[in-house]
C-alpha cells in the first residue's frame, strides 16, 4: 500500500492561542510557588499526583473526550497546546499523561460500558494513572511475538508471564496490556493477542525495578502470577488486539513530547548567549531553533489530521523518528556550540548541570515508544518502498 504523505501547514486559531496563554499563566504560578523546577523534571509521585488534580480542575485532562464520559469535546489542537506547554516547561504531568494521551481514548473506543463509567471519570479528575504493558523480554520491536498469556477461567481470564520496560508500573493504578490468548496463524502472525484492563492492585502482580543510567527509576519488569481479570475488563476483540494497538501507537508517536525532552539544554544555551553573546554560538542557536520550528510544524500538522478523524500512522512515525533523533543529538550539539562561549559565570555552572542531565537521558529517546529503525520500516512500507 502506498500512502501519500501530507504535512499540511496548520495555523492555530486565536482561541487555541488564548488557551496557550492560560496554560502558561498557570505554569508560571506553579513555578513561582515552587511546585516544580522546569530544568530538572521531578520523580516525586506525590508532586505528580497533586499536580494532576490541579490540571484536572482546569479541565485539561480528557479535554477532547465525549461529553457523555465527562469530556469537553474540545479539539486536538487545543489539547496539543496544553500538552506542548506542559512538555516545554517539564511540568510534572507523569501521573495523568499516559491515561490522557492513549489509555482513555482506547477505553472510549473499545471498553465495556461498566469500565467506561467507572474509570473515565477518575482519569478526568486526575485520580487514575495508567501504564502500558506491551514489551516483553523477548518481544519489543516485534510486539506480535508476545508470550505473556491470558487463559479463560470462571468469570474472566488468568494472566501468567512477564512484561518489561513498563513505565510507572510500580505506581500506576491500571495497565492496558497486550496478552496472548491464541497461537498466531501462519497467514497472520499478528493474530492471537488480546488487550485487557488490569487493576495493578490485583493479587499476583510483582513489579521489579529497573534503574536507568540517569539514576531514574521509572520502568520495571512486571511479573504476573495467575492474575485474575474479570470478563468485562476485556478491551475490544479477542485475538484481534493488533488492530487496536496500531491506532494507539499513532497517538503515542506524534506529540510534542517526541522532541521536547531535552529542550532545557537549548534554553540554557540561549540564556548563556543572551548574557554574553558570541557570534558562533548565536549562529548555532539560530540553526537549532529553525530545526525545532520545522519539527513543531510537522507535529502540529499530525494533530490537525487526528482532529480531522484520520489515522496518520506514517506521518506520526516520521515525526517521532526525526523528533527523537533531534532531541537525542541536541545535548551533544549544544556541548560543541558552547565550547566557544564564556565559561566562568554562575549561569554556566547551571548550564553544565542541565547538559549533564540531558546527556544522560539522551540514549533512551530513540527507543521508547518504538525503536527508530522499526519506525523507518513503517515509513518505507507506507511509501511503497518495501
Ligand atoms: C525509557 C523507556 C520507556 C519504555 N516504556 C515502555 C512502556 O511503558 N511499556 C512498554 O510496553 N514498553 C516500554 N518500553 C520498551 C520499548 O517500547 C522497547 O524497548 C522498544 O520497542 C524496543 O524493543 P526492545 O527493547 O525489545 O529491542 P529490540 O526489539 O530487541 O531491538 C534491538 C535493536 O534491534 C533493532 N531492530 C529490531 N527489529 C528491527 C527491524 N525489524 N528492523 C530494523 N531494526 C530492528 C532495534 O531498532 C534496536 O536497535 C520503554 C523503553 C524505554 C527505553
């Protein structure tokens, strides 16, 4: 199949720009109150939980969802600017982010009415956090080789096996996970997987921490030992989850979080250059900001397509590939640029701390949410090249 690539330029309407102003004012209030430091994202779950409630009170969680489920039916572009401001300021949005971005929309599309009525209002109130159970020790890129299984039992299913790299599994309330319910078929190796909503407090779940080289503990190995999941926590079609997983990944791959994770180091470079301008440093700043601007236009364009009800999987993969490669290279490029800057000031010492932090988180950026090599395969297929 050949897809025509389309990155139509989208102009954000005035109402959306006004919303950006509201979000910025809110974030500045929170930063002034000392809730968070935009240069160093916090790991403190309690801070993240309290922040989620404040964002919920503003109506910024589940803002595009149907009114019938407590949403406001606002546009993807409005959600985009809220998300963009949160990411650009490194706001502590971890508690609600996964639920708002992908778990909630998946439940709206595929969950039972009981689950929708029970769980969606909790997400919108900033009271329920989610993790994603896709990767396994022997199936990351090849998601459809998953072995962790769900077997029918009285009134539901029993889960047995292991997931890995599960971000926030140790503190999330729920997981939406992909489990093997039948063998794959010779004519369709993606057949045989089913999605379930798992209550992370259910008995038989053990989360083993995995620490990243940055010192952060946010992902885990999750071991399921005969974990019972009631029948109505089945999400969508038995054995047909691959169709749902593909849609979910389009939400996961295109947002501003895919190029803003190391933005602080560029901001720090700009601050240094503003204090003591050096022409070569200013030139680097100009180049980096122009690249960022192009990435952002592409990402906004994908948001516009989601708004129009399309599933821009190839365009989303391009944004993630280019965006994460850019944010991964950024600390190294900034380090080279700053070699020409004046290095004695207090501003420079803060800059160094930020650079160190961004350098340590950079390696993961092109792997989380699907490795870039695999995305390039999706892009090539979409362009009819393979
Ligand atoms: C910070 C972080 C957070 C994460 N959070 C989650 C989470 O919450 N939930 C979850 O389920 N997973 C999560 N993951 C896992 C992530 O989705 C996987 O790491 C990723 O899909 C790659 O899978 P893998 O690690 O098994 O590597 P592999 O699939 O073994 O890949 C190893 C290498 O081989 C290359 N490769 C593999 N297949 C191909 C191919 N077909 N063509 C070309 N090259 C290929 C890859 O690009 C990679 O370089 C997270 C990962 C990170 C780094």
